[in-house]
């Protein structure tokens, strides 16, 4: 069919009876379900990430702009999405990424993006997340395919609103339908979130236009926990396009079967996986298979990954620096710690900064009794999420410029690092080994460095007067020696440790 669109007048109604009651609107949705086999959407969009803000809890970081073409067969559970992205944060650049998948398996084609992100089979988590996002982004199709459980009518500030509780794929959705126009104003669902536990994922719809007699929103704004994560301006919508079958074609014969549990894991956390789209496929799995300890100095252990942790062993306890990505990984890490050090507890969890890729695994470690060491600048953010989501008490240790920690029986210093990467950045230092751990500012033994943030760390070392001999990082591979060549960021390698993925 053609791509002709026109702006709907305010008088549009979804039923012949003249009033857009819920029941009457549903009748119309049934014919949408029968008649719409596939849709094709072209859009321009911006992505934002609240969990990568400069200030903890502050304005979301603008991470990418992109153009996207999405072809979707909702009933057949097939999709093809091609994203042409300008990446802004953390690494400026470009990335072309395309997904073609059925319900359980798919193929990713990728050029550019973060190092380590590559083409290949799609993770089941990404398939789940992509489908969740398609439903949430297309309210008329969600209404056409979901089961309605309840409805109520409320008089909002801007007129009456029908609130519909829907169920689809064992998931509850809330649809807010404008009682005057009969069109969905917003759709939302509650998802898992590493920081907040549960969080609202909500899209607001406007600029409704009719395509082959079916209304589609051409402007979308998405929020998680009330914070902006996406703006989307649609440039074309096509119903039952002729090109759909060729774009959706997938040869699945060579692909390993999908993992339903991981599909659900991604589905239940689609906002995290979609927000990270700017980085490609990093972060699409909880990385629970690669938790291992590498002793890189006496009593100091690197837990290598895409996002490293450090364990510092003292006679009376352990300190863990950072808790990467997801709670599932920390559960595995706690098991391995208990096997290796049955007599010792994690006394301190030192969090370098609030970004979710370094803190998303914090909750199990805190629940196991660790005191949380954070910058005083971020304390308000942590206090709020702990008070609203955790039942037990949490001991917060706030670092101003400097703090010495001694409860493990081994001296550990924590320093404030001023950097534009994140307000409230701290670095952990073990004086007896002259070893400094930082995250995101300098990545030892890794080619990719960030010049300005690197300078911020070197300045902090100089101005605090820290006697550093060895660098370890939240990213990178093993230990590098200080001083680092600040002009080319080259460094003498003390020990390489592969960041196993
Ligand atoms: Zn960061």
C-alpha cells in the first residue's frame, strides 16, 4: 500500500457511533488485528541515558542520534530493524546496526560501535527487548493484540482519560486513552531496573496521522522513572508494505536455539538494553559465566570482564571496588567469594561513580552486608534509591576529598577525582602496593583512551600527591605502570589480564 499520510483532525473517532468509548474502540482494534499483517516505520530519533548522567540523578546523558527503519510482523513475531547511528557518548563515532529475527533467534549485522561489539547471532535478551519496545512504541497494535483486563475512566486536568489495563505475553501494560479523541496518549509498563528494582517505562504519543485509515503516532517521547530516554519523529509509516517479506527473511538453520529465560530477562529490562543501543551489544548479557579472580598483586584480585572489579583482601575482610552491570553477576561473584574466602565478608563496596555499568550489580553485595563507599556528591541519589527500594538499613560511607578505610585490617585510601565524566568520581588506592583503581578515566593496557578524562585522573594524582606505581581500571587489561606517557597515553605493561567476555 502507499505511504500516503495525512494529519488527523481532532474530530477523529475510532468507532462509527460517534463517541470513542472503550468498547467501541476495541471493535475497531479487532479489524486492525485482522488487516495489519506488517508495518514499516521510518523515523529519526534521539537517545538519552539517565544512568549515565554527569550528576547522579541529574539530567540524562544524550548518547546518540539515529535514523531507523523498522519492519514488524506482530502476529508472526518477526522483525527487522536497521539503525544508522551517530554516537555521542561515551565514544563519538558512527554505527550501523541491523537486526533480523523471529521469536527466538536472529542475526545482527554491525559496523562500528564500541570495541568488542560485533555482528553475529542476536542474544535472546536483545530479541526480547526489541519486541517489547515495538509493542510499547505502537499503541494501536498493542491495543489490537492485547487482552483487556480492566478499564476505568478518570477526569484528568486536560479532560477525561480511559485507563486500560492490558495483558500481552504475561506482561501488564497500562494504556491511557484520551477520552476526547479516543487516541492513546501514553502506554507504560513496569520493568526491572538494576538501581531502582522496578521502574516505569512509559511512552507518550502525539502528532497522530492516518495511514490507510489507521491512526499512528508520529511523535513519541519515552521516559523511564520519569526521565527522558528517547524522542522519536516518524517520517513514514507503511501498512502491509510490499518489501516486508524480503526484509523479514531469516535463514535460521545455522543458528543455535534461543534461550527463553534470557529472552524474558531482556524483555523485562528492555529499557536498559535499548538505552545501551549506542554501544552495540555490550551489556546484553549478565556475564555470569566469566566471574574469576586473577591475583595481580599480593592480596589484590582483578575480576576481569568488559567491566572489571577489584577485590582487596585484608586480614579482617574484603573490599570490592565497583559492581558491574547486573545483580545476576554479583550473585555469582558472591558465591565465588564465599568459596575462596569462607571466613571473610565483603566489608566495603567502593563505587567509583554512579553510572549503571559500574554499579548495576550493587544490590546483592549491599544486601550481603557491605558498607557502601561513595562520593559525598552522590550520597543523596544513593540514599533515595536505597530508602525507597531496600528494606534493611544500608551503611553509607561518604567520601569528601579523601578518606582512609581500615576495617579490613588493610589500609585503603579513597580520593575524590574531579572529572567531567561524572560528578562524584572517586578512585581507590592501596598504599602498601601503591596501586590505584579508577573507572572510565584511564584504561590500562587498552588502546582506546579518553583524552580529557585521562588528564583529569593524572591531575588528581598530582594534586592529591598520590604515590602511584600501578594502575588498574574498571576497563582495560591488567596492570600498567605509572607514569603513563600523557601525550600518547602509552604505558609500560606490568601485567596483561585478558578482559574475558
Ligand atoms: Zn562512567
